[in-house]
C-alpha cells in the first residue's frame, strides 16, 4: 500500500468515526518551548492543558515532524528518520482508553477491502504502563489480545511527555513482529528491532513540571482526560510494503535510488555506502520540507538544524561519488515530486526550495575548499612539529566555523 494511501485511509477511518480532519501545522512550532514540531500533538497542546477551548471534541491529522535527537542513528537502523509524518487521532476530554484502544485495533487489523490496513493479528503485540490494569484489561477483554501478548513496561517505554513541561501520561503501544529472521523471540520487551513499534496511544491525563529526562514532578491532573495517538507513517509503510526499512519505502526509496544513480553507486553493494545513501535520502527530504515551511540555513536554532542536515547530505554525496559534484538540485526535484501527492503546495514552492538548497550547496562547497586549505596547513604544522595528533583547537574551528561534519 502506497504511503499516500495509508495516510488517506487513516484520516478516512477517523473521519467516519466522528473526528474532524485537521491539516498539518507548519514544522516551525508556534510553541515557544520548541524549535520544530516533533510530534502530532503539538498543535493541540493548549487544548490538553485547558488553556484554549477546542473547536471540535475529537480530531485527526497527518502531522509533519522533525526529530534530530537521534540523527546519528539515521541510516544505521531500520526506522530512524529526521523528517517523518505522524498519523494521529485526538480526543480533548471526549473519549478515553475504552474507545481509543478498540479503534486503533480495528483500523490496523480490518481487511484492506474494508478500508483497514489488513495486518494479521498474529503479528501484533502490545505494551502498557506498569500499573495500567485498565488498558491491559481493555486489550485482553474487549479487543481479545492473548494475555501473553500484552507486556508491561516502565517509565522509559510507556510514559509519554514532550520533553518539556506540559501534558503527559501513561501510554500503550502496538508492535509488529517482523519475524524470527529479525531477532530473538519474546515480544517488544526482548527486541525492538524485530518487534517494531507502529502506534503509540497516549492517555494524556497529567501535567508534568520542570525536570530532565523522566525525572520530573507530576503537577497534577489535567482538566480532562484526553487521547493523543501517534502512528509513524513511514514505519507502517515499510511494514505494508514488505521492505526492510523506511528508506526503501515508495517515497524515500525514490530519493535513495536517484542518489545511487547520481553518485554511480549501487544500493546493496556495500554496507557503509548503503548507510550514506540512506542518510542522503532521509536528509534531502527533511531539508525540502523545512525549506518549504520557511526555514532558512543559519547558525542557530531551526536554521542550524537545517544547515546541519543539508551539509550532512552534501558531504555524504561527495564521499559516495568521490568527486566535488553538485547533486542537490536533482535530488530536491525527485523529493518534491515524491511528496507532492501529500503536500501539493510543494509544487508552488519548488522554485524557492531549489534556490535555497542550491545556494547552500554552493556556499558549503566554498567553505569546504577554504576549510580543506586550513586543514592542510594545520596538518603540515603538526607534522613539522613532530606531532601525530591534530589539535583540538583546529578541529573545533573546522567544525564550528567551517561547518565540517565530525566524520570529515
Ligand atoms: N505524542 C505521542 C508520540 O509522539 C503519540 O502521538 O509518540
């Protein structure tokens, strides 16, 4: 099933079940505690906190998201991306666990001919928060999941918050078993690469205060009990398209194939090159979406996130092709073309997106040239002084002033 069709089905299912379809908000967060939107619930935060009255009691959306916390994992695992889309259904004090859980199960397992995703229930496992007997009971007694398929996990896995003060609550996740060839038996508690998380149902009912990691105080109950769910579109696409990872799905896969063609490499030939091709495919798409939403390369905040993503793509392309070639224009074009069915506005913005990305590629090429000259002088000095280790100060200057990625 194509990625665009998965998104369409998700929205249609929840619309049929009384939810208002809300378009994706911009990647640039309105929330002053965030730079970029990392989750589908962000535009709805004021409703959860009771700061604003929602225009509808329930909603559904496909939200554009950026997460760069795990940028180093991109391309190395089957599922890490800097840009992804989160399918979600939301209840603002309307229904709670008793409806959210059966709805999710119905959509995932309903036959494709009936508008569902047609996943075999025998492939599915679920997790709940340690003491959440209510959620476990619904999975077991209402949905009919076998008790040994319901695992209980702690704060790290089954408690969700935004990483900053705001709404939070215990969650319950649905996992898809990719099969014994991907890892050990034993459910998601044993192996999160074999059992891949596809959908997170958050029971938003508390407000968290200041603190780092999971070490924060619960300030109290939210005014109402809410639902916030997030299903990773790219992950579900990988499952439904029967490919090994999100980079090989219909949309990202097109950028990957073009990157291989342009750099004269073959995907699948060399593990290290494959990682670089996957990084390029992910990053080019993220850059296109960020520029489309008005972000410009810069040295701080969202601009820095974009610059870092762009420079990592350009650097990887040069390593792959072994030449100072300029490939971003063509990759940007493929990425826009692959995304235009879901985001038709990209077509109107194409020229602007190209000019920003082309300019940054040229700018980085100039920087690489002068940085390389600086590197060669510093290396020469080091050798002349009988040293074998490049100085930290020079390395820092190359990284900070010249924007050299660490591995370069
Ligand atoms: N907010 C939750 C998440 O991002 C569910 O949507 O995973």
